[in-house]
């Protein structure tokens, strides 16, 4: 387990699959709602998504997570959109080539303005 400031767990490795407790609270505090570009869903409607999927060995950690509403969670799992962590510590989304041939990364800034 990796702890952040004030002993808040930011990484529970593979000991747990779900984002719960303090780790979920940290994820909500960072993303503030669905992290998918343009989505306005609040965090109450969202769940933690493993950027490197749990089934592929991904850890349950803040650096491997994005908060997604159910709709965008399904969109991401269909595999057309990719997620990566930007150096500023927030997830960014790479659209499929048919939507943006240059596949420029996008972030959701809506929740940051609230």
C-alpha cells in the first residue's frame, strides 16, 4: 500500500480491485466527476476505471485510475478511446482515428471550473 499526505492510501496494488474508501475519495477529489472529455456527470454517477485493466495486471491506484460514468466506462471498454495519465496527474483521452486523425489527447475541464 502506498500512502499519500496524511496517510491517505493512493495505491492498494492488487490487494483490492474496487476503488473504495480513501482511495475513491482521492479519485473524486482529483477528477470531480466523469473524466471523459465534455461529460458533465457528477462523481455520484461514476466509478473508478483501471487505465491498465485489472485483468491485464493493472493496480488499484490513483495513478492508474479515471473516474467514469457508466456510459463512458462502456465506451472506453469497447476499446476505441485510449486513456493515459498526463504529467500533471489527470487522465487524458485519445480519440479513435476516425474522430481525430491526429489523435490529439483531450481532457475534461468542465469539473475544474465548478
